[in-house]
């Protein structure tokens, strides 16, 4: 799919010929159309998987080296970046400051549009200055249109500081490109509501961000097989999940698993090493540290 239609508009701003009679459709037809359009997102993301994989490698290296993953965006793009960031600590046991979401307009922008916030390139730079961006960090600038000034300003500043920069856009060869070490550009086509990038573009964004953090976390040893053994058991559901995982992995009863987790301060990987190698929690932690957090290596 080409980046621009005959109108000269970017794909994300162009009119979708398949939805010209959108307001005349029944609910059933609306769902069928949206479902058919959403199917194109998977195909578009598949075409940029090499760029996603390269980005995962960069993010992994930055996190392993003590740097941070920093998402920067506005509107839907910014909200999805914040969402991905805040879901990592409970899922993967990351520290809150390791993966950061920056939103144009700040946290108020999560629930209400902040007038003009996305139009300030200076604001993007200032947001990174505020959190002390350094060359160890990786900045992912998210802009479906590929031209949001707040995001462009952030990426430009990040590159000047020597940080890794990754640009995400749903338009090819966007304005993000000159400021990005890697460009991820899934071309999902015109939205069924022209310019409403909370639809297919938003879905593509969510898919890609899921891949970036999940891929980096797996490489960092946050899983054992497909089990999230660095989960933080902060509520009843997660405590039950941790208990069941421990039972499954080492083959013990629920009661024994609960006691083992308590003895290991809720640290799943520590508990597994303690049980399997019959050593103390501190010895298990030492083994995990030497194995760089990878449970298989520690065992």
C-alpha cells in the first residue's frame, strides 16, 4: 500500500472508499466493516516485524545496561504508551522508573484533551529534560500521523543526547524518520472514520508496543517458558496466579507453595530456585544475580 492517496493526503488522513456510506449502515454491517478493516492491521504489522525485532534488541540492550525505555506521544498514541509502561511492573516486576510513558499535556492529558499540548516541540524536549534523559535510554516516539511536534521535539532532543531513538508512525517516510535510528511504519490504510487514528492506527500501536516490551522482557529473563515468573503478586488474583504457577512448575501443593512464597518475600524465581536446589533464599538470589535474572541459567 502506498503512503499517499491521489488526494495527496497522508494515509491516516485520507478517506476510506469502503466507508463512504458509514452513517447508513446497520449495526451488523458496521461491525462487519470494522472487523474487515481491523484484519488489515495484523497484515500491516507483519510487514514491519524486522524493524520491531531490531527495536526489541535495542530496548533490551538499553534496559540491560541500566537505561530506560521512554514512550513519548500525544492523544491516543500517548495514552497507549502510558498504558504499556504502567502494565510492566505488575506483569514483569520492573521498577516503575524503568519504563516510562510521557504524555503531551502531562497526566491530565490521559483523561482530557489538553489544548495545543501536542503542537509544542519545545514541550517534548522539556519533558525529557525533566526526567533526566541520558544516552543510556531508549526513546520511542509514537505518532500515528508521523508529524506531531511534541514527539518530533522529543526525538530530536533524544538523538542529540545520544539516546537510542525509535519512531512509530502509520505513514511511510514520515517526519519522524530523520530523528529515528529505527522506524516502525505499519501502513494500516485509511480509517473508516477519516483521520480517527484511535481506530486501526491505535490498534497497530497497541500491538507493536505489546511486542516491544514483551520481547525485551523475555530476553531479560522475565519469563520461564511462557510463564511470567517475575509477576508482582499485588492483589488476590495475582497471588493466586503466583501460587498456581509455583505449584505447576515444581510440583508441590497449594499450601507448600504459599509457605515457600512467603519465605521468599513473594519472589517467584527465588522460590523456584530455593525448592529445586534446596538452598536458602539469599543463595537463590545470588544465583539469579549471576545468571542475570534468567531462571533456566540459575537452575
